[in-house]
């Protein structure tokens, strides 16, 4: 994927570009000098040629006037180079020091390249007219320069590897600074308290995605022109300073992912120009400001994952421009039907999940015709789903799980008429009702159906066969009986099927192995990769929530655990080449384990425990290099446990309950059984005694007897099996960026590597733990491959990130221990199946 177009300011799903941003971009265009036909100054041309010797892909030629070179602009008076703009040119290496010889430079843009190392010493000391610097999206390191030109107006160092403390002296001269973006680096220390006094003209300030600590300083009130303040995803503590609420020009206030606590002051309602208020992922408490309705221009309110309580203020309904309302994971309550949502005509997304709201689904909410996504999961709502929900023509996401809704037949009949509905999660409702066997038609766009934990009776309904866009089905933890129908194979996009914890019987249908999306990586790659309107959560037992913003990042899986399935596991199971998780535990399967499972080279979790399987564990399983979770416990298996590959990482719990198994990690050692050459009636005599008996009988062949004796001892010594010493290595990687990790930034097909796939940036330099998923606009998938050796060392065991993440799958949330305990973050692959939310 190509990197995003170069912008001066940080862009993410939590950042909206308001008219002010457009104005600044226009200013940039006006400030950017135009090309002229004049001959450029010879000193400038020499400096640029020296600069270009480091980057062969610039293709600058001394035979052509430098004012005509791509990315170069000159003034129309002294023919001096005043602009250098080479974004997205694939430039690699350090910034050459010859750059500082361009003394007339006013515009510098080297963004979206692969530049690395520290900035040249005193790089900016010779520039007297420089007003714009954009070095974003590179690999530059070191601290912020001690000296910056006083003429600077726009400075963007975002998305690099800069570090260290921001010295007050570095900013003191920046009296004309309008925009400062140093986000997505590793700066530490406190936020400079004098930043607004030294740069009173600041309009945009973005310090997000760093390691700043301490309190947010007082002093932002001096930034009387400040419109955008972004300090999210740091380690900031304490209360939100009151003087921020005096910056009346503020349009965007973003402080998510810190340790902020205390209440939001009522004085925040003085910020009447505010369009976006984002404070999720903190420890804020108290009530939502009673007069928040004064923020009449507010378009985005994100206060989720905090500790707010009380009811929603009635004045919130005066925020008529509101488009996004997310208050999920708090302790808010009250009857939702007491609120009149009908004035929120622009409301597109509402997430009130995991609170304590009661009553029925408010009809006034269903009058907000712009709604595309609703989550009311894990509340105390009751009643039936009203037909009024059909008045939402654009609704594509609906999650009402873990409430007490009733009448599943009516609910499905109503919702099936929604032509744009792609995600429907109704888990933990309709308790002990019967799943309708027929009569449901529609759902023409449905991709996700979650009905887990409802204790529904009945069989798998045949009307599911008509939902050809289905990609995910969760019917776990119900009372569904009968056999698994073969017609499931006709669902062309189905790659995640959870039928665990039911009463299904019969055998494993061979037809299931022909599910197109599980049998072909090519088909799976066609699965819808667009972002969901809201993230979905899978809540397995004994694990934290697993959050997904994109279906394409959900591991392909088949969960059939805890049923009454029996017979042999078919060899055809090896056809499911795309599957990542296969759970057949707690059934009645018997026979041997098919060796064809070793064909499932993408397999990460395999659970065959608590069955009646016999025979040996196929030794070919050690070639499953992605396998991180494995169990065959409580079966009738025998023989030696395979060694090598991932099998040297599994503990004895994976094999317990099989008396016939031997070898590491079990305490029982293996010994080869052999028939003795001859035995006495007592059966207690060993080989040497038999030789002594045979000796007199064959005395006339003494020489032959001696020979036989030596041969027998030789045979016995060869049959002696010494316990094999297995060295189990635990390889732990503590790093921030993948290129600094042992065994190094290796190729994707290296079986010892940790592979990071990042769809938002070409260069995979995102952190395992600290930066993983910190940008809500990004999606990351980690595949950790074990096995092989590097420099003669076994590389078995877990490769873990700095924050202790194992096989992390993040989509929109930082996986860090710094977040509150009520934060539903992912911490590894599921240990068991669960519900969707």
C-alpha cells in the first residue's frame, strides 16, 4: 500500500479537518514558492548536487539548470533556491549536511521517505527565511534541535524516532510558530509549560503518541489562537487544567489514552467553538457536565472507557450537530427513553455499550435517520426490538447483546428487511427461546451474525443457507441439537464458524472441509477488508476481550468444542488450508489423529483435548511453525511426543491424561520395546544369562559361541535408548521497533521471524507493544513464527513484545498495561470461544 499523501498535520480517524485546516493548507500553498525559468545560483546548485549524490533516484543533472529540477523552486529575483520538496521519493539514509548550505531556503519537505539517523549538526542555523519544515514519516532519530529558526511557522517532525526531553530553549525563539506536530515519536519528560508564552500564535499543537509524563501544565490559556490541541496516548497524569477551558478558539481537544483523572469541569462548556472532544481511555470520573449542550457545534464526543457515572445530561440533546457519540464502558445509567434524541438529525454512530442504561430501545433514537451504527450492548434494556428500526435506511451495524430482549422470531423478521445491515450481534438475549427454523428471508448484506449465549433451542436453520454474504456466524452456548448440515459449504464467504457449547451430534461433516473461504487463501483474501463502523469484540473465557475493527484481521476459525460429535476426524480436514484456529475439544471423536492436519500451515491454535482419540501424535505436526496453542489432553494417545519446532515450547498440560504418551515435556521417558532372543520359563533371565546357557550346549562350537556372545552384547547396547536431552529455549524480545529486535528485521518467509503486516504504512517499523494499535486509524496483525535456527541457536519459544503481548491482534487500541482494567483490550489468542459484542 502506498503511504498516505504528505500532509503537514497528523491525520487519523480521530482527527477531522475543519475549515481552519483547509485555511492553513491554502496558506502553505501560497507560501510555497513557484517555479521560475531563471538560472539558479551556482552555490545552490553545487549544494543540491552534493545532496543528490546520496540519493540516486533524484535524477538531478548538472547539465540542467537546478531551478528546473523536480522538487526545486527558485525565487524570481536572485535566482536562489527557496524550496526543496521531495516527499515519497524513496530517499534512504541520513540527511546530508550540504542541505544547510541552501541559506535562502524557505520551504523544506522531505516527508514520507526512509531517512534515518540524527539531523545534521546545526542544520537550521544558517536558514534566515525558513518558514516550513516537514520531515514527517521517516526514521529520523535524536533529540529536537537546540536551535530552530525564529522564522518557522510550520514544523512537522511526526512519525519518526525522535526522543529525549523537549528543552524549553528549543522553543523560545519560535515566536511566529503556527503549527507544531511532533506526534508518534518517543519524546519523554514533561510537556514544556512555556510553549504558549514562547509561541503565542500557535493554532495547532500535536504531542500525541509519545512518552510524555507528569501533569498537563498550566499555561495553555496563553494560546489565545489555539484551535487544535492533541496530547493523546502519552503517560500524562493528574487533572485536566482549568485554563484550557479559557482557550475560546479551541475546536479540537484530544486527550485520550493517558492516566488523567478527576472530573471534567463544568467550565469546559465555555468552549463554544469546540467540534471534537476526545478523552477516552483515561480514569476520568464524576458526571458528564450538565450544560454540555452549550457546545452546540460539537460533532464528536468520545468519553468511552472511563469511570463516568450518573445519567446523560438532558442538554446533550441540544448538540444538534453531533455525528459521533461514544460513551461505552462507563457506569452511566438511567432510562434511555427519558431522552429525546430526535433533534440529533446528523447522528451517525452511537455507542452506549457496557453501561447501566435501562428501559426500552428509545423510539426517538430510531428517528435519527442518519444512523449507520448502534451499540447498546451490556446494559439493562428490555422489551422487543421495535419495527421503527426499519426507519433507519443506512443502518449497517447493530449490537444489542447482553440485555434482556425477547421474541427472537419477531426480531429476525424485522431486521431481515434491512438492506444495508452488515453486522448484527444479539448475543445473550432471547434466553431459552426457540431459533426459528424457517420463514426468515432477507439479510441480503449481512456479514456478521452473533447469537451466542442465548440458550436457544432448535436446529441449525436452513434459512442461513440463503445468507450468502455471511462471513462470521456465532451460535455458541445455545441448546442447538441435530447434526451439522452439509449445506454450510454453500456459504462462499464464511470463514469464522462458532458452534461450540451446544448439543450437536453425528460426525464431522466432510462437506465442512469444503468451505471455500477456509479451503482457499485466494477466496479468503477476497473477504471484505473495509473497516467496521464500530469495533467488534470477541469475549472468550479466561481471556480479555479481543477487539477487531476489520473483518480481514479476524483469524479464520472453526469452533466445534463441547458438543456430542463422534466418529473419526476425516482426513479431508487437511483441506482447510486457510484456517488459523481449529477447536474440536470436549466431544466424542475416536480413531487416530489425521496426519493431514499438518497441511494446515496457517494453524495457530489446535485443540483436540477431551475426546477418545488413539494412536500417536503425527510427527509431521512439528512443521506447523505458527502453532502457538496445542492440546491433546485427556485422550488415549500413546507413543513418543514429537520433538522440534513448536513442540519444544508446549508444556505438559498439553499432553496430560494420556498414560501412553512419553517423552518431554512429560516426566515419563520412552524406551524401545524389543523381543528378547530367548527367555527362561521364569522370564527373569536377560540376554547375557541366555548366552551362558547356550555356551555349554554349543561347546563344540566355542568360537561360534564367543562370536554370538559379542554380537548379542552389541545388539543389546544398540537397543538401549538413552533419554534424549531436550533444550528448551525461551527467546524474549524486548524492543520498541521491529528493526531493533533479535533476530532482526528478516524476510516474511523466514521461520524465525516476527512479521508485522501494516496496511497503513509501507515500512513496518511500528512497535510491538507501545505503539501497537495506538492509532485508531491503523490496523495491525502480528504473526509470530517459531522454529529453525539463527547463527546456530535454537529460536524456540515465545517472542514477546515489550508489553508482554503474545500473538497480539490489535485494531484500534493500544495493548498496554497502562490502561484501566476495564479497558477491553486483547491480550493473546482466545483460550476458549465466547460471545460477540
